[in-house]
């Protein structure tokens, strides 16, 4: 929120000299034009790879391979997307990714809310040990415990299951810290008043804290959804059947490796567009929450 | 500090139980198991194992392959971080000049963060494709050098670095924007009244005030590119050509899950743990400082 608030404030400050300049008779400000031109150039450079991928996804194979590269869309979008959809079992891949992203995000939020609640609103023996354990998970990303985690999942029998894909991702130090931070800003009077009225802890969490937390929950959800959707090493390790693959991994079957396939880069790019659309759309449509979640979860 | 607390005795344990259970079973146990395995040599089928002390570490630290994976990891991490921070600061500094459209520009540069690095890698794989890609085609007008990532290690490294940095630049922009917008306009106006030009203002006022955020982003980008980089390598280069893009995280996976050399893979895990502990410690020392000073 701080970024948005500040943006609004500075926009107001900026409006004043602009109005003054306009009154002085539309002085043409070359500096502003240059800044806009540079920014548009930056945006174009950043957008180019995605634009190029989209363009390729609408072309036929001869168009894709033609020289010079054709940089405008062609008319074969539907057939390429249909081919990608069928060949990669896309419906199932997208479903699996959605399950992983949504379940791991919601699970993280729920688990973190509960443990932050315990840490802030109770005194109990071992509180600092619990806090320390949660903190240390930051230092144990899956990359540093690959083999042994694989064995643990195998011995529980969770390979190729949604439980294995989601539950181990649900511990989150950052989400716990975010809720802890937020609970500490909730005025003491609220708890005291609730306790005077005989409200128990679980009811306090449900009826008082939860309604206050929606903004944090929404912001965290957006960030965690993207994190979950884009998981790679974890699902690669613990799934090996086609029905349990997530989309980021499954679409690789379509990569035309040099010399072994007809180079159907158009179908590959169509699949890539389908795989990246959900998280990108979430960022675009929930941008306010996304920026809030990004910045606050790092505090 | 929160003084009002609930008196329940059992309830807090139940509340932290899910988090602690997940943490214990999927984080602590495997981590300890990695430490244990790192001092054993286990046969590929896991049926026999011998205690070998620090032999696995000794072998790693005397192997040139392991050194090259360390060098590659740092090259990759510094490359991604340099591009991400440089481009992020540039775009954020431009967008906070006194112009309209800040929100629109922010939207226009933020979205690549949603793209998984392996997917970005596939897109750049095509852009860099030696026979069909646009980049080698355009470069062929400038130079006769062959930009073939399948043959030249540094081109492959550039490919994965650029693809990863592309997905991460929006993150850096978001943080730099928040930092730049928090600088009071009055300070900058005072400086320009005193005759400081745009570049002088940036060097003497904006950059020093941004340095905490820059340092924070430096550490986060290093952690991200050190550990989050597995996917793009696995999807695009598989560590090749030769071992030019074999980074430490990829080698742990390859030696363990593919090569079934459990002892060596576990020893590598332990060494990576030390790296991440060091980086996280640096990050949190800095956060503590920021909290006390603000």
C-alpha cells in the first residue's frame, strides 16, 4: 500500500507545476518527451520476448523458420493452440498447476495465521523454539535437501499425489512473520475488550482478526499463487506420471530439441503462452495486491 | 509488545502444530538426513552404506568439476543480479521523473515476474536458436561470429542469465519504485533550487537514500539466482554445453537423482546449506539495522 499511497501523493505534487506550465502557454518540455521515449523503449525491450513468443504461436512452421524472422502475427493461432492443448494433455496440466498453486497458497496462509496467532496472543513454554524453527526454514530451501526430502516423501507414500505436491510447500516463515507483524499492530484494547466480553481465543481469531486481515490475505495469496504455479524442482522430483505433472514441467515435452523433431516452435510457443497466462493475468488484474504482498512479505 | 494474552495452556500448541509438523517432517528431518548421508558412502541401490567421515567433502573440494560448478553459480548469480538491479534502477528512476503515467508504466514492466524462469528460458531458447532465432539472425549482419549456444558455453550462460533476469526485473522495479517514492519531494526540490542537476541529484541524494533497498535487493537477488535457478538450467541447457552452465544446485540434483551418488550429493547439499545460511544471516542483520534506524 505504501507504494500506491506515495504514488498518489507524488502525482498530486506533480500536478501543480504542470498546471502552471500549461497556463504559461504550453511550453513544450523536451526533457519529459525524452523520459517518456526512454521508458517506452524499456517497456518495448521488456515486452519483446513475450510479443515474439505470441507472434510465433500464430504462425505456420514455414513462417516460423522463414528468414528474415516474421515479426507480426499470422492467422494460425487457433490450430496451433488446439494442437498444443491436445498434444500436451494441457487441461490436466493446467488443472494440476491450479491445484498446487491454490492449495499451497491457502494452506500456507491458514497455517501461518494459526502459528502467528499462537506466537502473538499466548505465552507458552517453547514459544521461542517454535519461532526459531519456523525462522530456520528460510535457510533450508528444497534445493539444499533434494535427495533426503525425496526419500521422506517416498517413505510416506506421497509420490505422485496432490498431498505430496502441496503439503510440504505449506510451511512459510515469510507468511508467518507477515501475520505476526500485522497482529502486533492490532491495538491491545481490542483483545482486552473481547476478553471482557468473554470472547474466547478461537472466536477472537475468527470474528475479529480474520476480518481485519483480508488485505494481507489477498496480498499474500497473489504472491503465493504465483510462487506455487511456478514451482519446478519440487514437482519434478516427486511426480513421474503424466497425470500428475504440472504445466511448467509438462510443456517441455513439446520443445523441439535440435535435430530430433519437426521444429514445431509455433505449437511450443502456444503451449508456453497457455502456461504463463494464468500467473501473468493474476499479476495484472490484482496488481495492487501483488505489489503490497511483494513488499510487505519482505519486511 | 503485546501484553494481553489468552490464558489457554494446550491451545497454543495445537495452533503451531501444523506449521511445526510440516517444518519438522519436510525441512528438519531431510536436512539432518542430508548431513548424515554426507559422511557415508551409499551404494546406488541404497542397500549398503559405509561411514567415510569427511571423504565425500574431500573428494568434492579436490574435484575440478565441483570448482567449475561453483564458478558457474557465481557467474550466473552475479549476471542475473547485475542485469536485474541495473535495469530495475534505470526503469524506476525514469518512471519517477516528474511525468504522468507512473502507474501505467509500472504495470507495463511488472508482469514478467509471473513467468516461470523455465518458461522464460524456453522463449529465449528460441530467440537464441542458432538456425531459427531472431537474435543470431540480426547479429549475423554485424559480425560473422557464430552465436550458437549449443557450441559456445558463454552464449548458453548468457541465454539462461538473460532469461532469468527478464523474469526478475519487475520485482526489482517494484522495490526501487517504493524506495524512490518514499524520498521526500522537498529534499529533491531543495537540491534543484541549489542548482543540482538531475545526475547530481541522483548521485548525491537519491542513490545514498536508496542504498538500504539496493543492498536488500542485492542479497535477495543473489539468493534467488543461486537457489531458484534450477528450473531454467534443467529446462534449457541441462548444464551444457560441456559443463558450461552446470551450477551447484543442478549438480546436486544430477549427481543425486540421476547419478545416484548419494554421499556426494548430500555433501553438496550441506555445502549449499552453509551458503544459504550465510546469505540469510547477512540479509537479516541488515533488516535488523533498518528496523533500528527507521
